[in-house]
C-alpha cells in the first residue's frame, strides 16, 4: 500500500471520529441521552467487538497474555482507564455540554500537554517553534470560547474543563504505555481499554438505573458510535498511519474537528461564525506545524 493511500485511510478514520462526535451530539440534544448512560454502553460494546476480533486474529490465549505479566497489566490499567476510557468519557461529556466541534478542538490541545510533560522531564524551556504552537493553540481556544470578547464565555466553564481533561487523558495514553505498545497489537490494547472502561463507568454511573428507553433511531445512533466511532475509525486510522508514517498523524487528524464542526452546524444547528472559523484555523495551524517537525509531539 502506498503512502498516499495510507494518508487517505487515516483521513477517513478521522472523518469517522468526527461523524461519531456529531452523532453523539444528536443523541444528547434530540434523543435526550445522557453521556453517563451512553459512554458505558459505547465502551463496553466496542471493547467486546475488538476483543472478539483479536481472538480470531491472534488466538484466545494471546488475548489474555497482557494480564499474565504484572508490569504489563499495570501499564494496561493506566493506558486503558486513565487514558483511553477517561478520554472517551470526558470527550462525550464535552459534546453534551457544548458541541461536537468544540469538544474535538479542545481535545486536540493534547500536543500542548505532551509538550509540557517533555519540557518538565527534559528540564528545558520551549523552543521558538513550540512557543509559536502554544500561542496558536491559546489564540484558537480563546476565539472559540469567547468569540473575541474578554468579558464573556460562549462555551461554559464545565465544557472547557472537561475538554481540557480529555486532552490530558490523550496525553496519558500517548506517553505512558510505550513499553506495552511495542509488545501487543494496538487493537488488543484498545479492546481491553474499552471493556475496562465500560465496566468501571457502568459501576460508577449505573446506566440501568436511568428511566430511559432509546427510540429505534436512538439504538441506531448507539450502534453508529460503537461501530463507526470506535471500531471502524480505529481500524482505518491506525492502518493509514502504519503505511503513511506516524509523524503526519497530527495533520491527518485535522479531518476530525472539521467533520464534527461541519456536520453539527449543517444538520444539528450548532452556531459557527467567523470567530469559530478563525479559532479552528489557529488550531489547525498548530497541528500543521507539529506535523512538519521531527519532534515527538
């Protein structure tokens, strides 16, 4: 497979993530679902599907291999619960509190969190390129959340906080589990991560206690966020990055916030004005600069 085809697959995977976020917004605003009800079902369903896929591909014994080593099990818990699953919850909570486009663009601030960790661990200050990226990201978020006014917020503080927390969780699963990522297929690690998250959030939020029954459209939306937003998006993006190279993954992922913003604006009535456009432009510029660098960001 060529590098260009790999890039196309990565972009298609990002589009699937964006569509999933927009579907989540539809489920919250039209179907009146709650993120605390939806996320355990979404994570659990996706985890089961990916583990079944891993069992057919690797064998049943290989599926449980990460748990047979204490260090690997500890890393998987950190990766799966504090990283992948927590990120999924805060991302969908941000969608519920704002919109799919805003949630995605706030989550895309994760490179700044990675930069902060690298600078602290290496005991250095950011270089010129990194400072430019920081300023671009801050300017973008400022425009999106305030529409250029220092005295008002168009995005609620809880939404901003949950969006930033989702970016921090991305940093956790990006940086923490480097060892196990070299030992096990990512599909297997993602499957366990989703399943663990589904179980933990089900215990915490008890979705069975909600007096809520989805409509047929609601069930379709749930299936969509599981199959398209988790399974298909993951397979397409990771396959694309494998062939095109991980260095450009920041650039490929531009399609996710763009898709979420376009769909939520055209079909869900989310406002998207000139300030939002400029804010997205600044964040995309940050992502572009990072994709052109050899930095681990």
